[in-house]
C-alpha cells in the first residue's frame, strides 16, 4: 500500500464511522416532524412528485450514459483521485454559478434550480464512476450511483441502511430489481426533498437568494463528491487482484 493509499484508508475509516453513527436525538425529532409534515400532503401530490423526480433522474441517468467518458482502467488511486478532485471543483463552480443566477431571479427562477442542480449532481457521479474505472453502461452501476446519491442526501436513519447496502455491494447488487421502475423512488425523492428543503428555501427569497443559492449549491456538490469518493474507496479496497494490478 502506497503512502497515499494509507492516508486514503485512514480517511475512509473516519468517514465510515460517521456513516454508521446512530441517529441523534435531534435527528430523530427532525425525522418525526418531517414525517408529520409529509403526512399532511395529499397522496396524489406525493405520487406526482415521485413521478416527476423519477422521470428527471431516469432522463439524466440514461442520457449521461451516452456522454460519459470511457472507464479509466490503468491508473493508481492517487492519479484517479487527483482527477476526481478536479472534477468536483469544476462542478462546484458550475453549481455555485447556477445557484446564484437562479437565486437572483426570485421564486420562479429559484424553482428552476431544482432540476438543473439535480442534473449536475448526477452527471458528476457518472464522471466520477468512469474515473474510478467503472462502466456506467452496466445497469447495476447506474443503480450504484443512485445509492451513492441517496447516501449523500438522506437522514441519518436512512443513511445507516444505505451505507450497509453499499458496504456489501457485491452481494447486495444481486438482489437489485431487474427493472429500474422497481427502485424505491418514493423514499429516494422524499429523503432528497426533505434533506435540501431547509438548505434551499431561502434561495427563493429575492435579494438574498443569489448568495444563498451559490453557497448552498457549492456545499451540496462538495458533499456529494466527498460521499462518492469514499464509496469508491470502499470498492477499491474490495477490488479484485486484477483491478488492483491494473491500477498500479
């Protein structure tokens, strides 16, 4: 193990402990409050939101599949992650600029931020998957990206469950549905929506919306990049000898 891989392994262990923490009292209270608020919404509205997000995500997933670079097969972990950090920086800049523009426009422009930011996040995940050597033309790799996304933007309770699935991905992938329609879109959209509501709400307010949008988008991309990096580090540790040899 190289010095860089040793450092990455130590960072991964710290992150893994965070992912496995029990929900705090504040987490549990917030989850109950959010559940009650969601219960007030009509079922038809929940269904409509789920369908809308499902279609947006599926559109990006299958569109990005044809525009993403080929998997990087021969590179060290350090070389891969140097490129990964550069990509995250670029996407942070794009997301911050997009958040500032839509935030400056008030309520209507602020609403446009949701699908734009969602598209940037998913495209970033596709690019990072390729840099770690994984082919997103594989259906299970696209589902892996959805799980990484869910891990980044969920309550601690859901995060614990999704982390366990990702930590044992090679076994878990064989239990995945054969049809993407069978993915749990309801939980996916509800956790994501609940997670970003507070972070993005102030973006709809004129005057301060631009600053809030830029900062919020910057931090959300940063969080997604960090989550993806550590998820792929887990897979790197569990990689086959052939993959490790290719990376040396």
